[in-house]
C-alpha cells in the first residue's frame, strides 16, 4: 500500500489560493490511501513536499468500483467522454462512548472480597495496577503478592502489574464488554488498590479526574479526588452511580496526597459498591467517494459527479479554477438544487440522498472556461473532510501535465536540491492565516537554500583530489543542524521526518570523525553489556573486564554498561544519590578499571543514566518521600507538580510520569545545572564516552539536548518506548504514528541523540511470529521503522534487559533471534546486540554477521533496496554490497553485473556479499 502525493512545489503555490474563510476550522479530516501503483500520467509523484506547514499534499488514487445502487439518474449531454474517474478512500474518526465499571463485592465469606473492573468499549484493554500497603509512606504503588494476581498478569518495573482484560460471558453492556477480577483477603496488609486502564490498540491511558483510580480497602483515606468507594460516590451496595466523564484536567498542583499511616487508620467494615463511568474512544471508519468528469465537446460542458457512502447529510463546499489562475471562484448560475453561496467565496451544495439510503450523490455542470473543480466535504456543523489538509482537486483536462497543474515553477538554487521527505496523515488542522504561512515559508526556504549550498560545498570538497576530511566534517555538521531546524519548523501532528544522506566517502577506511555530538561516526555496533540479573553476582564490572578483549574481537565498537549509581532497586533504575557510584555491580574503582580496560581494547563506553526520576532519602512535613540527600540535596521544588504521589512543588511534567519514584522537574534551572555538572563529572572521573537515557518519554527531549551540549558525548541514545498500533488484536501494517513519536523526540534533541527503534522491533515480532514478512516494507517500499525515516538516528535491537532476560516483558519470537540479527546487522541504523545472545549458541553466527557488516562497510546511512517482501520471505540489497533474505521462502540475488557469493547462512536466513 502506498501513500502518494503530488508535486510539493505545486502545493507550495496552492497555499495562497485556499478558501478565504479564516473561520474554516475542520474538526475531522481524511486520509487517502492508494492500494495500487500510480502512473505518472495521472500527475502523481513521490516527490517530497517542501511546504512550510506540510499540509497540502495532493493525492490521486486509482479508479475503484463504488456501488451506485439506488442512485438517481443524472441527465448529461448525449455525446460525452469521461475525462476523469477516481475513487478515494475516506478515513474519518468517530467518537464512541462506553462505560468503565467498578464493582467491589464480598466473596465466599467476610474475609474474601473481589474488585472487578470492566470496560464496554472495543479495544485491547490492559489494567495497569498496583497496591498501597499499610504504613508504606514512600509510594502509593507497589506490586501485590503473587496469589492476588489474576492469570496472565505480568510485573512492570518492580512497582506495578499489567493484567489483560478478558471477555465477560454475559453482560447487558454488550458483546465487547471485558473485565479483570482481582481477588484479595481483607486480612492482608493492603490499604488500597490503585489502577488505570490502557488501550493497547491506541496507546491511550484512562484515569479518574486526571489521576489513578484508588479503591481503599481499609480505614478512611483522604479523598484526593481519585478515591472510588461507596461513600465518596454517594452510592451504596447495589446502587448505580456515575463518576464524572473522562478525561478531565489534573487538579491543582498543590493537591496533597496524604500518606497512609497505620496508626491513623479508622477501622470500619468494608462496604461493597458498583459504579459506572463514561469513557470515550475515537475509532477510524472507512468510507469511499467516487468522482468522475464527463465532457461534452458539442455543448462545451463538464459534468462532475460525486458519489459517496458517507452517512447523513453531506455538503460539498466547492468552487472552480480558471486556466489563468489558481484562485477559488464562484461560477455563475445555474447551480444544483440545495445550493447556497458562502460569503461570496464558495458554494455549498447539499448532496442528494440515494434512494436505498446507502449514501448521497451530487452533479455539477460547468463550462469549458474552467480548468478544475475544487471542493471539500462537510458533515454536520463542524466536521470537514479534505484531501490531506488541502482541497480535492478535480482537473477537467485529461491531458493536464504536472507542469500545467503547478502553474509556476520553483527552484531551490544551483546544484541538486536536498529532499526533505515527508508523509502526512489526516490529523492536521487548517490555519488559513496567510501572513504567518508566508513568514514560515520564507524562513523554511532560506534553510533549504542553505542546505543546497552546503551540499554543493561538500560536492566540491569531494571532487578535490585532496578531499579535506575536516572540511567535509564541518559541512556535514551544518547540514544536520539545519535539517533538524527545518524539521522543527515543518512538524505538525503529521508524520514528518528529516534525513540528510551522507556523501559517500571514497576512502575505504571508516572516517575517524564525529558527525555531530552524540551521533558517533556512523559505523558503530553496540553491545548491551548486561542483563536484568547481572547485579546478582556483585562483581559485574570485574566480569566485563575479563570479557573486554573477547567483545572487541567479536567486532563491537561500543558497549553499554548498567546504571552506575546508588539505587533503591538493585538493577540501578531507581537512583538515589547520583554521586555515589558504589552499586550492586561493583564499586567506583572497579567501574573506573573496567572503563579503562574497555578503552584499551578499542571500545567506547556508554553510561546508563536515569534522569527522569530519583528516589528521595528524606520525608517532607507530611511524611512523603520527596527530599533528596547527598551532594544534590534538592527539595520538593525539584519534583513535578502533577505527579500525585509525591507532592512536588515544581512545574507540570513535560512528559509521562513514572509512578514508582518522584519525577524530576527539568524545567528548573538548578536541576539542569546540577545534572549537567554531574554528566560532565562522569565523563571526566569515570571516562564514559556517551549515554543511554532511560525512560526518555518522561521529559522533553530539548532538556536532553541541553545535557548533551554540556557533556559532549561521542554517542547518545534514548529509550522512547510506547505501544504500537493495533486493530482488533492484530498489529497494524502502518506504524507511521508510532515511529513519528520516536522521531519527534529525536527532533526535540535537535538530532543530537538517536533513539532505540522500538517500531522495527515490534514489526519484526509480527513478521516472524505470523510469517508475514510483507510487513517489513512500508507503503513507500522502505523499511517500516525509524530506520526507514531517519536511519542515522535509529538504534536497532531485537532484545534488551526489559524485553528479554528474566523479565521477558516483550520477548523476541523464540528460535527466530538470528533472523532478527540478520536483519538489523545488514541494514542501516546502529545495531545493538543483547548480552544474553552474545554469550549463547548464537555467538558464532552473530560474529559472522558483524564481520560481514564491518568488511563491507555497512553504516547507519547505508541505502536499502527491498527486492522482495512477501508472506514467507523478505529480501533486500544494501549499498549494492550485501544481499540478504530472511524467512522460509526462496530468494537468490540477481547475478546481473554483480558477482554474489554466499557469505553466511542459518535457519531461515542467508547473506551474500558482492565481490
């Protein structure tokens, strides 16, 4: 499936000629998808769009049959030729309302109770929950005992449980009603159950009044606005009540969350209750629209016919273009029935209902003096459907060429232009403020011209026999900075990405240069040097020191070590005193020694830094743990105010909250100053070469950029991990929205850091588990993960300490690991190999793949030509140097001008190299 756009420069010209109604604010938009290749004589092109707001993509889709059953007959001139006929798929969003139900009831006796949470909306629902123990003043979230966890539950980072909902056999709330039932004993030490709901299809979280649901099981807890119980809701056992609608704004930052103290609990019998709460979800609905143009030469008329299966009243908001200009015009009468003039700038025609009730249609007769019919559709009072943020454009001339349609031409200057590739979705919103667009367009045009000049400069440098690497490095750094800046200007809610390809260095040796701070040379191969249980030996640094030479001999260039700081959790991800580097992995001297040894064998070393949250060492006046100790003795001003668990006095979080520890407010200048000093200290004192950032979703990437600019790492990568897109339990083919969120974070860092390509991992899961290798090609025939959009910033992986190891949150399909490595070790991006796989039966196979990558000089910006993506096989050629295939299906590289020889093979994978 391919999404197709018309020439971007044409769209740039069009922005001056939109409807002149500045109040035109569509709430609902459309997405057009073409299921077949488009020929160029349809005026279609994959040319990237350079418009300042990236909203006016022109889409042409191939003809497709659409039933006209029950449609009224339209009179047309006797002798007509069909000059245009296309069918568009319309994707619109509709809001569904459902119910979240909460039932607390007794079981077989007064000691055994159950909490049942239900949801009536369709989706892949998960209950994310934890408990609060009596006397626990550090956090309101902890994991319950195993006998309390329903089947299918998995632990989440030591503080919560995730339990999938199961379908309820019989419910008055519909067939899609699902529930989770938690059984517990009232004699336990649990004070409350806290939970939120998550829809894994959309990645959305559902809370109560902007906070976690809290169901108290003992005593009388202070109601912080999120307590769900019989008394607080005014409902008693058997009664039906409603809580206010979701979602709601988080309450005041000063809202206090009292700690549960055993001495203050007022014991009373537990009371059962049942409540319902309204919950909303947006779903995508597919509709179609066919448009045809019939021309009568004798009468010099064009008849435009629109037919759609959209429900309800549909209004066409339309106008025409003349040959000499691209301005919207209102033609003279006669008009179709039910037509009104809209502010003398457009016409609005209510389409007629089909007699069988399956949609509506309209017919518009216009003279030959016009060159095109332009329109959008309106549903109801405030829902508009448009063509990727622009008007539907229907040409009257069957011979119209791209040049004729574009009106004027645009040049970005001498030399070859640099493509800023982009792809839009239906989530953009109109803003017809021409002045602001012109300013942005002018600024963006300037950046494009600057990039063009720099590309000319690097071409000149490359053509010189001396080939100054220093000059090339300087130019490349400037290009990447400008590309990131251009991306910042153009970004909206649409999937937009920026990638400037490196000019190929003719010298065969890898360039010993840094492209920009934090992104390395492009030839890195990363080793994750630990797993979830590595802390248990108490001497992990010593073990890695002993393996340093072996790791280097395998071909790795960078190693990622575990978190070095004092931590509440032994794994290191609950840091406390940042300057205390005596951890369960070893002491500070052992850390220095292992880093020194790794440097001696030629490996760069990444430190795992946890900057999103930090565990406090002291309580405030309310007994809440939010006062920090050690050298960075922050108070509660360093804690975000919208984390309800820790009474922070800082600003609201710039990302997602991590419930198990105080979330740090990076907007505070003193916090940023201290963190920058700490990172610089780690660089100097320990010798770290770069960083792996934990839980990058927790705060704005711009703050991380600030930290990188201060600490100047060789390489940096962030962990931005959230759910992929699913529909009815199956992963969607199109994961653009998911990789866009990762790319957005990278862009927030101005491209100074990479990110783990979670999108690619997820797609590999489905492709290999279900034998659906076609998933490994996106709608443009490119790799479907971050690798396909911004390969120089994509750190690819198949497993890590969270997804695999003894945690197993998202384990790679068993027995197919080497297919995963055959993919990421031959493709662009920076591949990362998990420690458990290195020291396993896979070692020799991984070593061979790394050897091929190094021998053929595959790097993070290598080019990929996907030659096969079918049900049972995926095959690609990389840089014309390496060919590979994974899957049980057959593939052999085309001999052609290349002399391919088999370099390595294993179970369902093969790799060839060109000689």
